[in-house]
């Protein structure tokens, strides 16, 4: 038995290719503008005078500066303001102070009472301190009560977006909070 060969389909006629348009000459790309840096990261630190700044806004801005690789020094930490009623702020902080270890309170957690440690703890909470970048950023932070002698000659800046916008009587300073909870 001989099988008949299948009939091959006729091949389609190749269509003429369209004439390629000449490619436009590539324009040179503009040089990327370098990002403006606040201060060279290896030089002197950024010194922030924290008088009449809101604590949370200041802390988040300082955390961003630290993560960018800047060294940041915050002075006058006792004059940083916390918005809200004094009674509520002090009451919430006293509740926070009651948290301790059941077995042995000396084992922690430890609660800051000095204004500089309260602020540095706030900033620490805004950094990824489990990662190496967060640990390195936290090591570049310095917070002081008042202005120390070695920082006095350096130029101080204030962050306008973190300043208080209402009369200072409507805020509680961190120094005042510290006095209510056991500092001095």
C-alpha cells in the first residue's frame, strides 16, 4: 500500500518590507543635577536649636537627616514643645512609667526622665535600629540640655516646618514634663 503524498500548500508571496525611516539623531541627555546637601557629611555636624519646636515633627526630621548620613546635634532639648494639655501629657507619661518587669524591675524597661534622653529615645523610635543603617544613624546623634561650650561657636539652624504655630501657653515643654516625672 502506497500512501499518497500530501499536497504541499503554496508558499505565500513575501511582502515587500516598508522603507525604514531614518532614525532621529539622539539628543544628548542633560547632566543630572547633583542633589543639594545640607552639609558635607564628613565635616562638622548640623546643629539644630530646638527652642519652640514640636517634638514629633522635630524627631522625624532629625531621623531623616541621620539616615541620609549627616551628623546631627540637637541643643536646648528642654525647650522642645509637646502639643496637648499638660494634664493629659503628664498623666500619659506617668502611666508609661508604671510599665516594668514583674520579676525584677531593675532589669528594665528603663524610662527616660531627662529631656535629652526623652528626645533621643523619640528619635530612636523613628530609626530602623535593628539594621546596621539605623545603628550607624543613632551613633551620629547628639542631644544636649542647653548649649555646651564645644557647640557654641558652630552655626545653629531652626527647622521652620517644625516650629510651633500657636502661642506657647498651649504647649508643654519637655523640660516641664521631665520635672513632673522625676528629673531634678
